[in-house]
């Protein structure tokens, strides 16, 4: 695909140039192994150039009429709509997303862009009373300045835009570092769309690089005030630590180990459909995926039989084929890691209801049950097509098992009694949970984020204003103050 090579550059201060690092990131198609492009990595010096360009451009952008900022984002949305087929093909090729997944990601990206268009006009100041006579207290909402965005490989187009577009709408400039496995969909493709929409040079810079080259330069640089990171909790802990040491605000959207709970009065066929989608969408490479399926013992036999039968119908293979449900994992390390997690669980005594195979980066589904307490597989986030079925006796045990994890991102409860579902949901320590639905959801104006090791802070809607603007108190003394000396 020729546009991969066209986009295989750094984008700094409105210029497309190769990096000056000493090695290349090779961008592969995870299904075919075909080399899509090679990108010479950016150095710490280029990261500095990107941040300095952002800092310079941001001063004028902050003064730009928010209606004019909104126009640029409206054009971004139009371009995404016009290039939908090309973007979808890129998602299929670069990250092995199925056609269904590509359509889902682009649909959400458009919804989030529509919200970003609105955000430009939403910040409001206020005037507060004062105990001092003649004093007027104004509170201004101002852009934070420059934002660093680090995006992941699983939904790179959506999750880059999700922070980049609101940050720009609210008057900030951005330096974006996409994941090494998705430098185009998560980085340079976003930059090209913004450039074509008329975003002034320097406001969005993309650096394709790696910690091996730049260390913590993205985080320690004096210019950015906020770092928006989406990725693993292991890296997130490091990002949070470095940001705290450098007095930067970190927004962390991290991993999950979500539970989909099937209570004894649930609609079993429907719960099976929700659970299969929630576990196997995008090969299970979703932070909100239903890692654990908890089923009341009274319906366990029926649920398990129907669940395994449905999983067996999923088509595994070429993501470019519209009939494929499960394509490749992003790289061979992920494939080996997922296969290893299954073997480890089996060695610990788990019962295998379906044993997946590994061909290249394509891993077919596994379903395990009778997993012994304390097995490593119960505590980890499995970023692949492995379902764990865990029986429970009654609501209290379901809640205990659901909460027995360091993560707290999403979840679901299936029941015929909606209020019963809500009562159970309130007891589960997650940032988000859904009654009679899947675990994988994101919407433009809901507070999106996790508890515990699943992250810090929220994104979307009003939360974007909290994250990407700051409040400044300016007081005016209309009379004269009296000073004690």
C-alpha cells in the first residue's frame, strides 16, 4: 500500500522528514508479514524540536477564535468521512483489524470528532463573590498549553484522535507518539488528515520513536503540561512516576480484567452473544474485553454449552475477508504470550473446553474452566482470544470474584431484573459497568476510565475540559485595598 511509504516520516512543525536516529522501525502487516514501511526513529533532539514547535504555535492558537478552531475540526470530520475506505484498509493492513473492527473504530472516531467540534465552544469562566469590598473575582478557563499523547496499537486511529482532537479544540498544541506497531494509523495518518484540514503548522507534531532511543524525553521535557497515555499498567506506572517527579498531570487509560457476570435469571442466549463479542472482538486485544465470564452455577451447564458452540462458529483468518471474525494478534510476542498463558493455566489444572492453535500471529480461540484459585491466568490481562468461565454461587460470590483483581475498568451484569443488576454493579470496583450488554463500550460524552490499576482520571465530554484546560483566578480591586503596613 503506497500511502504507508508516503506517511513513513516524522511530522514536526509542519514538515515531513525522516528521523535522524540510528535505526528504523519496520511497520509490518501482522497477517501477511509484508513490510508496509520503514521509519527512521526520531531522536530526543527531534522530540525537543516537536515540543518547541508546539509551544510556539500554541500561543497564536489559544488566541484564535474558538469558532475558527471549530471550523478546522469540522473539516477533519469531513475528510475522515471522505477517506473512510482508505482508513479502513489501513486498519486492516497495519493492525490486522477485521473489516467489522475497522468500521467500528472509524464510526467511533467520527462520533468523537463530532463531540470535539462542540468542545471548542464549551469552556466557561465564572465570577465569584469576595469577602473583600470592591473585589471582583474572575475565573478564566484557559488551555493547558502543550499536551503529550501516547497511543496504543489496538485502536490507534480512534485513541489518538480521542485525545488529540479535544486538546486542539480547546486551544492546545499536541505532540503525539504512536505505538511502534501502528505508526501510521496511530500517528502520521492522523497528522496528514489534520494538515489537509488546514490545521496550522506546529499544532500537531508526530514523533515515531521508541524509549530505547529517547528514554523518557517525551515525559521529562519542560514544555508539556499534560500527558495522556493509553497502554499497559506496567508502562502506565512508569509514566505516572516520571510525570509526578516533573510536576506534570498524567491521564492514564490502562489495562483491564473485566468480568461479565451472568446471574441465574439472565437471558442465556443473549448473555452468550454479549460474552462472545466482549471477549473476542479484535482478537481480544481490547482493554475492556470480558477476560472473565462469571456464571451462576444454576445456569452454568446451559451457558457453557451454548458459549463453546458459538465460539466454534467464529471464523479465524484473513482480516481482509469480510467474513472473518478473528484476525491476527499484533505481533509474534503477543501470540506467544497468549499461547503461554493458556499452557500455564492447563498446567495449573484448568479444564480445556476449546484449545486454540497458533499459526503465525493468528491465534484461534481457547475456552477454559475449572481454573484453580490463585492461577496466574486469573489475575492477568490476557490480550488475546482466551475466555475463562468461572462459576459462582449467588451474588455475593460473584461480586467477590469480580473484585478479586488489581484492575477495575469495565464489566457487565446480565439479569432479568434491571435493578438487581444495578445493585450488583454498584458493588463492583470499576470505572464503568453495563447492565444486559457487553463490556466493550465507549461514547463521546460519558466519563471513560478505570479504578485501581486500570488508570487515573477520565476522558470524554466534560472530563476533556477538566483535563485539557486549567483555571486561572484573576481578581480586580475596584476600590482600594487597605494594607496593614
